[in-house]
C-alpha cells in the first residue's frame, strides 16, 4: 500500500515504502471541560467556553493530516475552533492550559491559529504577500481526486464536509466542496499537517474542506515529535475525527463513490436494493 508521502510529480518514482500511520485518536490528556468518547474519536466540551484543548494521541507522521469535523455548535459564545501543532508532549504538561491561544503557545514550541480563511497564510520567500492571500478554488473531486501539498498527496474524497441527507443535500454539498461556507460552519472539515523541508525545518499547513490554506507557520522542528492541537473553543462544542485512506482506496470506498455519483441526492439511496449498512455508509460518509 502506498506510503503517506507519495511523490506528486508526474512520473516521479515512489519513495521507500513505509507503513501507513495508525488511525488518529485524541490523547487522554485534555482540557478540564472536554469529554472524549470511548473510541477516542469524538471530543465534546461539556460546559463553559474554555478548557477545551485536545491533542492527538500520537505524534503526527510527515504529511499525515489530523482531520476533524465540527459536529456541534453552541450559540452565545464569540470565537471558534483553534488548530495547530505542538512539540510539547501532552503527557509532560503539569496542567493543560485553559486556552491554546495564548496560554499553550506561551509555553513555547507551539503553533496554533484561530480558524479563518486567509489571515494566517505565510508567503514564501521571494513571493508577493498577495499570492499567499489568494488561494485558488479547490478543483472538483472528479477532476482532481488528490490534494497536493508540497511533496505529499492526500485523497480529497473525505476532506470535504457534507450536509445532512435531505432533498437538497446535493446542492448543499456543493457549497462545502467549493469551500464557500464559513470555515467553522457545522459539518465543515478542518485539518493540520506538517511538511519537512530540506533545511531540517517544517511548514505547518491548515486544510479547510479540501482546500490547502498554505503554510501557516514555518521553521517548525521537523526532527521533534509534533502533536496536533485542537481547541474546542467558544461556539465550537463538539468535533469528531475523520479517518483517511492514504494508499489505494478500499473496495468499500470505491463502491460508495460509484453509488453516490449514480443518484440525484442521498435520500434516493434508500430506494436501492442494497444492504442497510452499505446504504448508511453511502448516505452519511
């Protein structure tokens, strides 16, 4: 199976085969108001608007995307999800800070941003800042099935949020695919990864509904373990982890794609002569 770091250049040879990273999970160390479910894939802030900092259970591999979907929102608070990376081992923290910004960042070796569409993009050396502020619109899934970020490529199929199944879900899904909704809308999918550079540092990238927002931070220590940071802050109440297939897509995924492209909207899947489990997988994933 292909490694996480498949080269993206046309005709470029594949790098040395490496095992795929394990499924992503939340770390047992987290903010005081966070509850993580038994699977380790869903984190919910049960009260207040703070003490919602979460970490990945394991350090990320280069090019591995830590992807979450916003499941629940809570009215009455000002602010949204925060996302980033830290070289601090969560298990070594005397106490998890109340906020990722500025508390966790002030401990050092941590790079966290409030999720917006453009303000945290860092221009490349020698390139105009305006270029960093104007990402291109993501291509359609059928046109370009992979998101390419520097030397890595990631299947785009599960990077994009989806609406609840309904008569107009096929129209609403296009808003997620085109990434025109607010980045912290319910069911949006947001992720963070790092890409090593030849000088031994790494760039941090944030991905919003299948669109790479460009480097958000540079000069990260690529040789040190880097954990994902998710701050379930303010109006963001609950998130769940989305698992990705980095190699060849599974037969289940291929079947889902064929079925989804053959119906007008996802409610029509109920009328197909298919096992209920496959119907649910096609409707909700």
